[in-house]
């Protein structure tokens, strides 16, 4: 009984995320994302502060946004000579973990006087 209800909860979550295209069906693990981010740090920094002028900062960026962009690079919907190569072999789980890592970084903004 318990098992069956867990399965239907999981199915409901899967269905919901498939419909909304926002939440991930995977439990995102920022610690795993931190490890995976070693592939990204040369351009985006491990801390999400970009190291090259043409790359955006990812620190504190929303998980949903990062995830959607990585999936768009992977599918070819969004194209960039560097990111299309980087994203090509990422799994949904890796994308979720990476997005969770960068979102978890706390940032503060200071406006000019
Ligand atoms: C060789 C440099 C390089 C590497 C390595 C790299 N990126 Fe990027 N990334 C870029 C550049 C440049 C852009 C800007 C693309 C554009 O102008 O459209 C970008 C864009 C992005 C964006 C879109 C951000 C936005 O504001 O729209 C995300 C998300 C992203 N990268 C995540 C990653 C992740 C995660 C990794 C590691 C798995 C990674 N990148 C590795 C260079 C890199």
C-alpha cells in the first residue's frame, strides 16, 4: 500500500514537472553540483563569478533559469560555440545538481552611490 502511494506521488510529481517545465523531477544535490562545476569554473568560477568577460555570473541565479538554459543549449534551441559543447553530454540529473549548486551561492549587490 505504502509503496503504491509513493509511486503515485512520484508519478504525479513527474507529470507536474513535465507539464510546467519548471521544477525538476530529480532531487537536486548542490554538493554533487559543486563537484560537477569543476568543468565550469574556468569560465564561470566555482563560486559562480565569471572569469572571462563573455561568460555570465551564475552565483545566486535561479535554479529554474539555469536549468532551462542548460537544457536549451543541450537541445540546440539556444546556441553558443562554448556552451553547446559543454551542455551536450549533461544528464538531467547533472543539470539539476549544477543548477542547485549555483543557486545555493549567496550573493549581495551594492548599488553605486
Ligand atoms: C569555455 C568557457 C565555458 C565553460 C567551460 C562553461 N561555460 Fe557556461 N557559458 C559560457 C559563455 C561564454 C556563456 C554565454 C553564452 C552566450 O553568450 O549566449 C555561458 C552561458 C551559460 C549559461 C547561461 C546563463 C545565462 O545567463 O543565460 C549557463 C546556465 C551556463 N553557461 C552554465 C554552465 C555550466 C553549468 C557549465 C559547466 C558544466 C558551463 N557553463 C561551462 C562559457 C562557458
